[in-house]
């Protein structure tokens, strides 16, 4: 479990760093939204995501694993939310509907990514990407 959490924390930091680097080429808020959503979605196709899924599945039937996992998952969830806020930047994350958007993206991406465990297709062409981006533009009034 510690190894999985360590990998996840490293991936969050790497994704945030990559966004920061790539954001320098964005011209406007639409570009920023597109890039952040693309990079968030990519993170759900990395080994740390699948390690977390395996732990969550084990925790469903093993109370000891659940007890050990819950506080760390809550801590990591806070780190992930803060990183996503940083990626979107203060102008977008300051919008009143932003918290709703962030939670919608994280939970929806987590659920959709589960289907890739048995339906291995190209995540870059997933139709949800366009839906998530459109939803972000609507909720953030861009």
C-alpha cells in the first residue's frame, strides 16, 4: 500500500510539473482547460491508478486493508485536488462552479477509466474527452 501511495504522489507531482511546463504555450483559458483535462485523463491510464483500484477492491472485503487505506486515500485526495486546482490556475479555480467541475471530472474519469481494464482502446479518442471539455467550458462560463 505504501508503494502504491508513493507512486501516486509522484505521478501527481509529475503531472502538475508537466502541466506547468506545457501551459506556457497556451494562449487562453480554453487552451488551458483542454490541456488540463487531457493530462488529467492521461493520469487515469498509468500504473498507479490500477494499483489503487486493486487496493480499493481488496479493501472492499478486508476490513484491515480498508482501515489502513482510508486515511491515506483521504490525504492523497486532498493532494490531488490541490494539484488539479493549481493546474487550472487561480482564475479558473476561483469560479463558483469550479469545485463542482473538479469533482465531476475526477469521479467521472475514474469511472470511465475502469472500463479500460477489459476494453483496451485508445484513451486519446474516448468520446468522454469532448464531453468533459464542453462541460468545463459551460460550468466555468468560458
